[in-house]
């Protein structure tokens, strides 16, 4: 319970359990969001390289994503906490973000057509920023929507379902360019300054999938009215309304935000350390897996990622273009594989966490991911092997096929990263500020990616001589450090809007 200004306790009603399929409806839009996000993760480095970015500057383009998250998510979280209208509390932001993201997905791979007005690499960077801002507008309210709609005893299930849907979307999004090339027959090689047709059409399909799934969630999820929500969460609605009605200057709002930042729950601060190591590693994987396996497995030298060298020779040799295209497609298969393993692990994640505890489950998962990254180093080249992927057959080096093994560990880690910190955190947040705190928690996702963007390229160039496989190994070491950090997290549970207690589940 929480108390009003007069000291009277606001009555708290028991929030009803949701029917099983309504738990799915609440999160279904994340299927499309992650479909689009996976397309970006697997193909943005490929697109930017095709448009003229050099190898060690790739991470600087990718810095746009966490910067957008850092700026957008707290603002959207705070705004959605204060939004109550006939369309809902979180739903308006989810829908608006999805529309903007779909537009960015349609325009980004077509950067080559605006060469007469703006450099393609600059246009591609702008569209990447638009996509990332829009993805963040959509994602943040989804996290808060689960916390709003799903009662505490179903919270781990809710975030596990969200993790499962995220990974189904990621599988489909990651594999789509490969399917369009090897099943449909679209071209997967790119001319200088342009993007491969298979990638362009994949982004069109992804934009459609994103809008469709988000519309399903928005139309199928009726959010609680303010009176219901306040009763379920033990909030004094009248006092909250008075507080929110107070006009404050921008300086006062900024001070209030920083006050929330510096007085965040202890659990959030402890999780921030884990988040730093795990998201630092994930960012490296997304940016550098394509050049890493192109070099390490397909044997393409680092100079073929240098735009100055490419400009000096004119046309890219056909065998180099083919190797880069094949490696880029295989990265989609690898990313689909870790997402598939994550989806499968999400099915049993709740049961494991309820049996051995959230923290041991989280730590073990991160450790397996770290070992997966490090083992990339073991798989190099090899004889050409024919692989039956059910939808088609392809021939790849043996080392490429063997990389599916590390993806098991990476997938387990990814499933845990998507679910466990939110399950641990949600019980420690005051319900009236869930949105803004979820936005602030995104700092722990954005900040390590920004740090990674600033230093990873320099480490790759200065320490590893542009041999990208070694920076993947560095990502594994960071993930292992995150696993150790989990054991320093102490779970707390907030009653109403104030008092922290010990959790029901350790």
C-alpha cells in the first residue's frame, strides 16, 4: 500500500491473472519489432560497408543506436507514465514508433538513389538514426506494458514470452536475405555505392511485418483505466494527479529526472554492472561478426574492407565480392541460429529460474555466451561443405558450419539478457514510475554500447591490426565478467510506491 497526503492508505486490489493467450497478445508486437531490429543488426554493417564505410569506423555509425536509446527511452517512458487517453497509456507510443521505424526501413537500403542530392553513406547514416530512434520509441513502452498488464506472479512468464517472440522475429529477420537469395533467386552482391537487391527487399518485408504485428498488440490489448491501474498497484490516484498537475519549469523537470537517476533502486544500480559487460559484448558481435568471419573463415584479407584501397583498384574482383556476399548471408544464418536457440531456451527459462533462482540462471546463461564468443577463434576455413538447410542447400567452408555450435551459448545468453534483468528489476520499481525507470534502465543498455562504439574500432585497428576475430574474443571475455557480476545483485520488492522488501523468489 501507499499513503495519501492525509496519511490514509490507498486500498490495493489484487491484479487479476491474464489468460495465457492474452500474455502473448501483450507482447506479440515485439515479434515484428525484433524482425526489423534483426534485419538491421545482421545487415547494417554490410549496407554501410557497401555504401563506403571503412572497417574501423563501422562502430562509429553504430553509435547512433545507443545514443537514440539514451535520449529517447527516458523521455518516452516519462511521457507514457503520464498518458491516459482513449487509445491507452503505452499503445499510442508503440504504434507511432512502429510507423516511423517502417519508414526508415523502407528508405535506408535505397541510399544509392539519392546520390545526386546527398552522399549515400550520409543518407544511410541518417536513416539508421531514424530507425533506431523509432525502434526505441516502440520498444520502451512494450517493456512497461508487460509490467502494467501482467501481475507479479506472471511477470517472469510475461518477459519469457516476450523473449520467445523477440527471438522468433529475430530468426525470421536474420535469415530473410539468405532466403531471398538462395530460395527466391534475388542477387546478393552489390555494385560499388549500392546495396544488394536481396537486402533491399528484405527490408521492405520487415517493415510490413513490423506494422502488422504491432497493430495486433494495439488492437488486442485494452489497457487498464487509471482507476483500475491505481487500485491494482496501490497508488493514491488523487495525490498522483495533484503531483502531475503541478506546472514545473524545464529546470525543475531536469532536477526531478536527475533525482530519480541518483535515487534509483539498489537492484537497478547492481544490474547496471551486469548490463555493461553483456551489452558491450553484444554490440561488438553485431558490428564485427560479418568482417570477422569473412576474414577468419572465408580468408578475405582486411584490405578488402578499406574503402581507400577499393577506390585505388576500381572494380572489386568477382571472387572477393562473392566471398563477402556469401559471408554476409551466412552471418544472417548464424544470427538466426542464436535467435532460434534463444527462443527454445525461453520456453524453459521460467521453469529453470523458478527451480534454481533467477540469479544463478542469469549468470550461467551469460557464462555460456562468453564461452561461445571465445570459441569463434577455433573455427577457421576448412573444406567446402554442402549444407542442407531444408529450404535450400548451400556450400560453405567447414569452419562456417562449425560456428553454429558457439551460437548455442550465445543464444542462451541472449534469451536471459532479454528476460532476466527485467524480471528481477520490475518488482523493485514503484508502479507510478515504471515507465520512466524502465527508460532510465535503458541507460545501462545504451551506455556500454556507446563506450564500445568509441573504443572498439580503435582497439581493432591499434591492438588487433584490423583482424576482427580477436575483437569477438574480447566480447567473450566481457560476457564472462558479466556472469560474475550477477552474483553481486540483490533482489528487492517494492510494495505500493515506496518500501523495498526482500523478494519472494531469490
